C-alpha cells in the first residue's frame, strides 16, 4: 500500500497525518477495491491495512451495508465533486452513524481513478438528538393531557357558575319583591334606622344581581361558540359610550375614539371587552375634573394593538397581577363600586381570540389597557416595544 507524495512531502508523512486523525479515512479504486485505510479504520473494524488491500466492502460488511457504501461511491464518482451524506456501519455495542464526505480523485485529464472517503462518527450526537426528540414528545403529551384536564376543569367550573347564578335569581327576585312590598306598604311603620336597613338590603340585592349578571357573562365567554367576522371596533366603542352617557347624563367626560378601527372576531364578545374596559374608564374618571377617555390602536404591526386609556384614579402596578382574577379588586366598594369580574371577562374573551391583554398605570395618573385579538407572530414582545 503506497501513497504518492508531492515535492517536499514524504509518503510516510502523509500516512502519519492520516493516522493521527479521529476520522475514518479510506481510498478505493473505481471497482470498489481498497487502496488505503488509516489507523482509525483499522481500529474500528478490527482489520490490518496490509490485509484489506484489494478487498471490497462486500468482503468486510453485511451485504445491505456494503451495497449502500457502493451506491454512495458511485454517486460521488458520477457527480465529479465532493458529496456529504450520512452512513451507518457496524460497531460496538451496536451500529454507528457517520457523516461522510466522499470525493473522486481525478487524473490529469480530469477522469476519476479512485474514490476517497472521510467519515466522522456522530453516533453520540444522534443519540442525544433522539433523546431530546423523545423528551419533547413526552413533554408535548404531558402538556396536551394537562391542557385537556384544565379545559375540562374550566368547563365544569363554568357550568357550575352558570347553574348557581341561574338558581340564585329566584330567591333574589323573592328578596327584591318583599323589599318592594315593605317600601310600598310599610314605609310609614318603619323608623329612620329601619328604612336605612331596608335601603341597604335593596342595595345588596342590586349588587348581587349585577354580580350574577357578570358571572353569567363570564361563563358565556367560554360556553358560546366563537364567531369570526369583520368587526367595526370604532362603531362598537361609540355605541358603548352612548349607553354610558344615557345612564349618567350628568357626566360629560371627553371621549376620543379613533376612526376606522377594525378587527376580526366575535362582535358580541368584542363588545363585552369594550363594555368592560370603557365602563371601567368611565367609572374611574368619575372624580377627575377634566376626564378624558381614549380608544386607539397601533396598526403598524401584527397583530393590531388596541388600547383604552383614561386619566382617572389608576392603580398601583405592584398589584397588577391580580387585575384579571375574578373578584379581585384594587379599590374598595366605598370608593368605586364593582364586582371584580369585568376584567376577568375581558381576559377570557381576548384569550379565546388568540390574543393577550396587559395594563400600565400609576396611582392617580390614569390607566391604559392594551390588548390584541390575534396571536403574535414570532417572538416579538409588544409590551417591551410600547
């Protein structure tokens, strides 16, 4: 077995170079007979280079593997250039995987006269990749199971809330009816403290009625089928503001609604979002001398980011994590009435549309609630870009 050397380079120096690499290196003639192998080839396949010269892969390996090696040789010879491919060879304790570069050697007339191969063992990397793949599949399965469990639990809780809220209406109507009878028929019998207690009962009934309505709305956001269609957000916002003005005609805050705001989603559910966000803005600007409420959107990105801003009471951002939890309130009932369910409804609607919602505020400086109604593309963080 001989190696031709260029001027100044001895054959033994070239062989020393080949023998001191961890790659498997070999040369075969066009008929597939071995001309040269390096030390790593000898070590891996337990052969001596003196014994292998003149043999073919079919003399060394199982037929299926030898056929694959020969087919790859012929592909490289036909291509007339280096090719890169993955090959499998016998090994301990089992088959080993290699990344192989094969290239033909050309004579002075650019005709191939031999095929060379350089193979690097990637078995450990392949095993690690396979392990990662299996772990990812297991993780996806666990996430899928957990998601299904959470969805089932959510449906059960929503069904429970709907049932309880519906069943509470009958005794509440009875309580309201008897309160009305006391007011109409026994007002003259009651003293001042008694009339005060009765007024508190009526206020409690009204508050409970609002809470039941909100609970039913919260339940419906999950139970109703989501319809996706073109929605004129600007028009919906104007309708909501008009209702708020009719309920409190003495209040005249400045309301700015950007024109041309549109979205794709369920119009009824999107209206619930605006009703709660604008209702909050209306409520929390009640003590602001020059109240301003604004509905806007940023359309220079995907998805569109809608925002409802006000210059009202605001809140401490330290408690922002509680904003969207049902029955969590950052202001007392004495300051601002509410059930603590509105923002939970908003978050659920936004999430059902594939979007998200977040808030920015400072006590006494108003609040901004931003939301999307579609999933974000890529990993862009809208909050950081605001």
